């Protein structure tokens, strides 16, 4: 079933969205991309004459109630975007009465799903090494099913529009689908677009293909790096992982972020790129700072010659040019992870160079996919989100899809394993 084929008239729809939006210290939304991304799906249901139950997580409360992660903080913003008042259920597991009372056109927002440990389905307060862990895990899986069944009982139809959590087999993203027949569960518009964008990257590669992987750790990206080696022509590795490579190649990286236990892995990646004929582009110079702050003293220095008390916080001018050169001629581009601490205005130049080169390539006919929270925040900060082909709402989900893994949230709708 697709959302376009389904008529929601007179139906209650429970929709899993990803409203895990960043909030400032006053609980105000600082980036509403994810809310705006879900609007076509939510509005379609209301326009058809359906009623709407919205569920999401926020942050990592680990099964405990935490007011700082309450979805009540975003209720009014959601209502403003939908053009209607939004009811709020203070406990997502005790919302049956409010759900039953919904009339066509009305909206109910459930409290943070992850206030209940059953959402993630992991035993709480017990170590994996504990002999009782397996029994606790089994018990939690049963509780997860009951929790999912409760959520499902609120509605006639289930829509998953939360690509950002599609790689998790949580109660609201996958288990809940078991309680709906195949004609009463579907992907939302955003999920459909995300799946199509991933297919464009993986199944319809126009060459040259350039992938840009940023982030602080090589270890968290190793799966995707290895998978991309078989697909890309150019692979740019940037951000904090630059300094693990620099140290592996015999450099001094000062106080820069560095995975000392991954130096051999870095050398293996360099060797693998050579074997596969991939043009691996690593930082050669950086903007180093004497403090982790926007107002720190800075100098441009080789990535291998950073003074002892300094740390690399952005790509240097020589590196920016090398990155841009590897991007500009590309016909397929994937960007996940910034080139520096872009949150500080004085350390945005590396990420900006990448973004500008991607925009130029896109204007020349390339398909460009930007994904992962920090990369999305980057293009939004630079005002360039509408100048790339597609901005993905998923970080981990996008990477796992590109690694070729089956995403539970999509498999549950399609009846795949």
C-alpha cells in the first residue's frame, strides 16, 4: 500500500515521525527541518478527512521521563505548521481515551516514546555480562510487543515516515507494523523520497562518484567507508578523523582528536584505496587553534606538524582546494559529516568549501545527496539546502542503507526480513 493510494477519510492514522529536533536551553527549536519534512504526509491524512496521532522520540532519555526531552515543547510549533490545534497525551502508553475521542481533522501528539524502555526494547539497569541478561532481554522483548500493541490499538492505519530511525527495530518503527494488515500500513512521503534517493546513489550511479565522509571517528564510519570503496571514484575523508590518518602517517597532531587504537586501520584504508584505484583525498593542512572555542588563536599548519598544545579544528586552504577539485567534476555526490567544527563561525571554511563545490556540481547536472544531522545543519547554516538534489533526514539510517543493510522500519512495512 502506498500513501497516495490510501483514502484516510474517517480513519485514525498513527504516524511515526522523526521530531527529534534540536532545542536551545529555553526549549525553543533551533532547526525545524525534520518537522517540515513530515508535513506532506500529515497534511494528506488531514485533507482526506482522517484524524492524526503523531508519535516520535526526542533525545536519549533511556527509558526515564526527562522534562528536557518532552515533546510538549514542540506541540505549538507542530500545530502552527498544520494550521490546527494539537492535543497532547502526557503518557504515550495511556492515550487510548484521547485517541478514541479524536474526530476527523483533529490531531493528537504523544509524549516521547523513549520515556518507556519498551520502545527501544533493551533491558535497563543490567549489564550484558550478567548471567541474567538473556532472560531480561527476552522479557523486555515481550514487553516491547505489548507496548507496540498498545500504540497500534489507537488507530486504524499505521504510517512510518521516520527515516531517521528506520535502522532501529523499535516498538514504534517496526514491531507495531505486526498489528496491521498489509493494506493498513505504509511508508509516508518522506520515507518514499528517502528510499528513492538512496536507490539513486546505489543503483543508478552516474560517474564520477565522489563521497565525502566527515566526523570525528574512523571507527564509526568504517563500515560505510569499506562499502563505498567498491562504488566511488573519489573518497574524501575529513573532519576529526583527519588527525587519526595524519598520526598514522607519522605526523604530530598535538591535542587534535585522534583514535590512537585505529592507526593501523587508517593505514589499511589508505592501502585498500590504492588497490581499488580510488582517489582518496585526505587533509594536508588545517586551521589549528590553541583552544576549543570560536575566539581561539589560530594558525594554518600542516596536519602532520600541529604544535603540542594546539588542535586542528578545520580544513586548511590547500585541503579545501583539493576537496573542491574532487567534487566539482562529479556526477554523483554523497556528503555525510562536516570538515571542521562548523558550529564555530571561525571554523566553517572547510565545510563551506565542500558545500559550495557540491552546489556548483549540482548546477552542472550532478545528483547530490546530503545526509546526517551535522551535514544537514551545515547546508542549512549556509542557506544552501535548496541548492542540492536531496537533503536526507537520516544519519545512521542513511549510512546503513548505503552500506546495503536492510532497514527494519522499511522491511516491516514491506513484509521483508
